[in-house]
C-alpha cells in the first residue's frame, strides 16, 4: 500500500518517473525532501467571496495546518466548490451533488493519507459526508461554526428564522421599508453559519454525533478562539489518522451512528433537510434511512434543545450550555454509546467528559422537553405513498389535524405570479399546494415549500396555514408545512392529480396526508394527464450538468443523490 507523495501517481507508464516528476514540480513550492517524505494530510479549502458563512475559513485552514505540522505530517491545502444558500441559482441543492463529486474526485486524485474537510453552509457538509464516504480516505470534518447573534431594539435576532418572521411582518404592513432595511444589516453580524437550528447547525451536530468531527466542534461560534484551537486539534487527529490508516469514514458511518444521528436530529429540533442529507450519506455506504424508523424514534425522543425555530435560543447559547456532549447525557440510553469517533474516544467517553453548566436552560432534561415528541413526523397516505415530512415542533398546534380546500400552484413560478393576486380565491382555512418543485420538477428541490401567506391574508393577521409540496424548506423556517412529498409530481406522484377545490386532510397524530377524492376519479385524472407529465414541470435540459442531474437524481427518500453514485442503486424513481 503506497502512502504520502507516492500515492495515486499520474500514469506515464513508469512509476518512478511519475514520482520524480511529481517531486520536481512540488519542489517549486520550496518543499524539502524531509517534508515530502511525511504522511500527507489534504485540507479542502471552501473559502469563497460568494460565501460569507465561510468567511473564517482562511484562519481555520491556518490552524489546521499548524496542527498537522505539530504532529509531524505535511499539510496540503486544495480548493473545492463552495456553496452559499443565497448565491446558488437555481438552488444550492442542485449543486450539492456536484460539490460531492468534486470533493470525492479531488480526494481520490491527489496524494493524501488523510483529509480535513472544512464545511458549514447548508449543503457543504452533506456534500463532504457523501464525498468522504465514497473516497474512503480517513477524514475529519471541521465545521466553520455558527455566527454570533444580532441585536435590534433590545431583541436578539438570528439568520434566518428572524429574517422570515420579520419579512412576514413587512409583507403584512407592520414593518415599513426603512425599518426592514435597518434590520437587514443586523441579521447576519459575523462570518459563520446561521445561528439558529437550521440546516447548517443541524448537519454540524450530525457530523459531531457520528464521530466525523471533534467533540463540541458543532457549536463553537465561528469567531471564537476555541474554534481555532478545535481546528488545530482536528489537524493533529488527521495527522494521526494518516499514520494509522484510519478510522476510515465507513468505520464511523455505520448503522449505529446513523441511528444516533436520527436521534439527535429529533432531539435538537433539526432541519427537515437533515433527513434528506442523511439518506444521501447513508446511501454512499450502502445503508438506507428507514423513514418509519425515524418516525418511531421521534415518538420516543423529545425535543430537548431550546433553539429557534422550535424554541427561543441560538447556537452560541447551546454551546455555552455544553453543546452536543451535554445533550448526549440527557439522551443517554437512546444513543448507541460505543460508537467510535475520529479522536479514538467512544461517544460514551465524550459524554462522560461533558461540561455541566449550573442553571443552564437551553438543554432540557427529558422530564421537561421543549416538545414532548420528536421534531419531525413522517406522513403517508394517498398523496404521499413513499412519505412526506412535517416539522411538527415548529408548526401550529391548531393545524395538526386539519381539512381544507386545496389552492394549487403548478410550479414555483406560478406560485410567485399568483400568491399575492388580490383575485386569488383563498381563505385562511385552505391548504396551499405547490407541485413540480421536487428534485426533477424544479429542478433541484428548492426551499420553496415555505409558501408565503397570501398577502391579502397576511394583512388580516393570518400567520400560518397548511402548506404542502414536493419541495424542501429552509431549516430556519417554521409553520405547518408538509414537505418532500414522494414521489414528486414530476415523477408521476399523486400530487400531480390535485385540483383547486379538492379537500385535503392533514392528520399529524395519525401520520396521514390524504386527498379526499375517490380512487376512480383519481385514475381518470391520471389517464387524462398522460404518463407522469405535468404542466408546470421544467423541461428536460439537453446538455451539461443540468442534463446529468435531470437524468440521474433520486427522490427525496433516497437523499436526492445521483443513481450512479450509490452502490447497488437500481436507479428507479
Ligand atoms: Fe449559510 Fe445559512 S446561509 S448557513
């Protein structure tokens, strides 16, 4: 087994010449033979001027390099794609698999005995999990860490739960244009990821509980000195892994650790997107996330972390309350504590070392949960044969069982055009339906599932309605929103058959989502519609990544990965 600079030589038909040439070029960087004889730790740099969440990455890379050097190995920094939520058209999810492919192939193509992946903004850590699972090189993930909270008029503000809440107030005419501009400057006051329990925070907690990142590394604020010390330590552990040849990602990404991830996802009031990303990462190691098991876990695991959007606080408060290790102590027997971590310690040892903070009220005991059952429920029914998800902890209790008249939008564009039309026939008790916003139909399954309340209802003070779609929603959003309806409309799912005026029943306690139209009528509608085609679906692209995406993307319950990247996948939608 080759290692260091001898690894993965370029093919010229003469291995010794390949090494000779490689060393000749790398010596142009001023490296000595001593340096080039050391184990190599690659460091994926995801800094980008387009990605403010990763604004601290250069400092983190410097600290990681220091750790690698202190441990006697050679750090080699390299760039990969970086994705920011607000700077990715049509949606960041469209690019997640591209980043996963880029990261995997660069790990495989370049000589490295271990790798440190610096990620944070929503899709980056999921892409890195998928990449490292497939590349098989020992990996440490370093989350960039959350932003500090913002302040406005004595109130703490967080991106982007408060972005949405306050924009809703602006749409309803209760905050004027000048004030909303002032608020705009306060919502994201530092580099780092959104400081609520959105997708970025969720995925950071998930890689920590799965042992892919250092204890406490999910929650340390992006701007704190501890974040740099954690990065330095990550470099040191990666150097040790480079020498030892492990643990490899497949040794950490096991059935037990995915189960632990599902428990934590429920207990933190995590993002619904976390479920899609977990399914994608599991698929890369030949495992499947069982949505029924996830729902069952949710009945046993209460929401214990009091963070927005389900609760009150922000990530820095979770950190100072003890972070993920302290949460583990509350979860105790619900977790498989013999699971290993990149540090060599088991989760049990991490949990036993957790800091106890007297008087903290961010991490609740199981006897006093924020929400009595898990944050998410999985729904089935004639509208969602393969499942749909609702974040019940961030929904309105009064809408958990609701029957209403459907108001259908055929696409994201159709919704944007008509939602605020004063002539739109809509009442507060209706169910807003968005279709053709799934992995294939949109494409890329945008975060459009949080449909805005129609303006004419918003000005009357309506703050929540039942909304259903085959889209995703931001982990920072809240409301009675049913997401990820699978199969999606554009893949022939029954969502394509709904007509405005039909009745839809949502019954979260019974885990049902039903279209109250009889089967014969639905079959007639399907026949009239043709084989899976719907009016609002995006046309199939004929070139480039978009064509690859359209051809290969799997449905939400399979993580929206590409069929050809999943071992043993039969590629059926
Ligand atoms: Fe990057 Fe929220 S926009 S984490």
